C-alpha cells in the first residue's frame, strides 16, 4: 500500500486532535474530489513498518483523540488488507483512542452487502468507531456539513450499527 500523507495534528477529519493517514488508491474518481492525486494506488510513499511506527508514535500523546483513515479510499480491497496490521496495533497499544474512516463505498450495499462475508472487511470494521460513507457528489456539496462534503454522505456509528442490525448515525452531541 502507498500513502499520500500523514497529518500528525489534524482537527478537520473527526473530533478533537487526530492523526490522519491519507492512503493512496481509489476507484470512485468523484467529480471535484478534494484529493484526486490519491486515486493512483502508487501515489506517494510506500507504507512500511517504519511508517506504521511513525503513526503509532504520533498517537501517543494523551491529547490526541484518535486516528482517521482517508485518502484515497481505505476500504479498497488492497488498502484494507494492508491496514489490518496497523489497526491491530492501534487497538492493542491505544484502546482508548477512536478510529474514524472515510470511504466512498455505501455501508449497507457495499460494506455489509457485497463485502459482508470478507474476513478482512469484518476485521477492519471491528476496529472502526465511525465511518463516513458515500461518494462525494459535487451537486450535493455543502460546506456547512461537519466532517463530510456532500449531503448524501452519512456519519455512521459502526459498533452500534453492527449490534443493532441497522444503521445508527453519529451526531455532534455524541462528541
């Protein structure tokens, strides 16, 4: 897997101070994408064990609330497989930190539906607290939305949704 950037201090992609990992590779190619360079699966730098160590060290301070995965698309099959070792370590070393993930895929149709039986997807979902789903739709762009770009996108509480057997949405009062 390749990555475009790691932001050590990010306050735009989830609540609080976060570490954000921008992975490379996305098949959605949304019109007016914020990061079109990340469509290429080989853009940026290779994600190595050293990179993993860097991300983990950035998560260490107590004021860092969690990790955000975005890009590109972290849920592309190639990326989710590569992210699993990192996510296992985040869960073990920083169980108090939350993990947000941004994807262009639809939670019900793609993630639970088409990929519902995929072992890598099931495991990756077990590490996520919040998932922002849906392709960015330029015609539905709304700059007043918090942590998403277009009105079709949803901010989903993953563990609560899986437990309830229905999609449970996050709202700002749950911060």
